[in-house]
C-alpha cells in the first residue's frame, strides 16, 4: 500500500501536472471532446492505462465531457499511484 502524500508533496506533483487540480482531496481533471464518441474512446484508453498500472480512477461522462478523480482510498488520500496514473492519462491525451 502506498502512503498518502503530504499537502506540499501534492502541490509539488501538481506543478508537473498543469491540467490537474486538487478538489475534495483528489487529483481532478475535466476534458471536453467534440462528441460522445470521442469521449468514449478516451475513456477506453484511460481504462487500458489504469489496468496496466493496477490503479483505477473515478470516471464520469456526460455527452462530450469526461471528469476524472484520482485518490487512493486505502491510503486516505493522493499517493504516488495517483500521480503516475495522472501522468499516464496525460500521455493518452497526447496521442
């Protein structure tokens, strides 16, 4: 089990994740696409990355908008697993 990061560690991690914010103790990102099909394709790619890392996000989808929240429930906060998955998700956006 990973340990929850301190607030300073989370702020440091966010410096390398400009598209992400901290909301309700979770790393948070919202992404808007042209349509539902693009949003759904993105969700599938995120799911593949999450499976590879063995760490699963909280995902939401309304038409062309996707919301992502990352936290490690067993650690009670944001961990290095969440930061790694956020970076992998950013990589999906670059494809």
